[in-house]
C-alpha cells in the first residue's frame, strides 16, 4: 500500500441502484474541488455514467473497453484519467459486454492499472460503486483497503434502507479481517420527499451504529442541471441544493467518526419504516 494513502481520504458511496449515488458523488467531488482538494472520482459501474456531469455530458472511455480493444500493456494513463470540472480527475471502470462475464472484473482491472501508473493519489478519492454489494468484485474497494470510509446513500423507502442494511452487513464482515481498514463513515439521505423522511433515516443510522451525515432534499434543480450537462455545484452554485452538497463536502473532510456497523434484522427494519410511514 503506498505510504501517501495514510494522508488521503478514500471514501466510497454505496447504496441501492438508482438511489442517486452518482449525482451525489459528482456534486460531492465538485464541491470538494472548490474547497481546494485534489479529487479523483472513480465510477465503479458498467453504466459508466458516474463522471458524466463532471465531464459536461461526455461518456469517457472505460478501462474495460480500452483493455479489451488494446490489451493491458497498450493502455496509457492519459487514456483512462480525464480532467473534468475544476480539475477533478475522472475514471470509469466499465464492465463486460452485456450478458457476458463479471462486472466486478472492471473494478479489479481499473485499480491494477491505476496502481501501476501511480495514479491512486490526491487529497480525496471518491469511489462510486454499483448498487448493492452483489459480489466480491463490487466489494473490492472495501475488501482490499482502497475505500476506508464508507457512506451509505439511501432514501426513506424500505428497499433503499434494506440495501443500506445489507451493505452494513458486508462492512461488519470485512471489518473482522486482520488488516481491514474499512469502516462505516455515515449515512446520506438522498430524499424522495416522504413525510418524516429525515427522522426515519436518522433513526436508521442510529440503530446501525452510525449518524446521518447529510439530508439532501429532492429538488428540480438537480434534473435541470443535468439537462444542462452539469453538476448543481457548477450550474446553480447559489442554490440551496448546492449549499447542501458543499456542507456534505465539509462534513466528509471533517469526519473522524468511523464505526463498525450493527446491522438490524429485517423485522426491526420493517417495524421502523412502519412507525414513520
């Protein structure tokens, strides 16, 4: 493990597919960069859309596509790392062709190449990871010590909380490994504007031995910014939503409270959701 990793913030956003991890990650990276941080964002999803708003609508080439086309030895650092908004470095792992192979291989191949080039560097690395922890490949950022601070992105919907709780199980399991540095850093509520949603997600965070780091309300400005191929931070910097992302960035940088989660049983989760609904 490179010695400079000790000084870096290495965070990963996990959560249910479609919950808004990529939007949250891109705005977080943009906000961090404007706070003076050297940021690398790695999209760990075959959809390759994690960095699109940072790249003003462009889908950058994925590591897996480049490796398939050229082979490992012919891929350069400039091929896979692209400069986005305010110099945020953007990488997309990609995945196999639809219906063939394991998407987790894209993550493994990406990390190996970035390590070879010495590109896993900077003040903050943001890993935007596909949906639930569905296989070892997608757990790799946690399992191999790349991502040390795990943030759960969830709404107050039951299945979103269910996915977040499952990720808590994975963090707890991986934390038992002798050399594991993986810990739960907090919960981010990307709201669906349900009644008492902030209270519900806050209570969920407390029960799994964590805290609600930020509540992000649903706001049309997110969709409007994306239609203009920008993050909210770039498109509407004076909006209340942009301020939410800037606050999240500050809290992430200040956070030193990392825990081993205590996932709850499904019956308790359902009862909790019912209380607030």
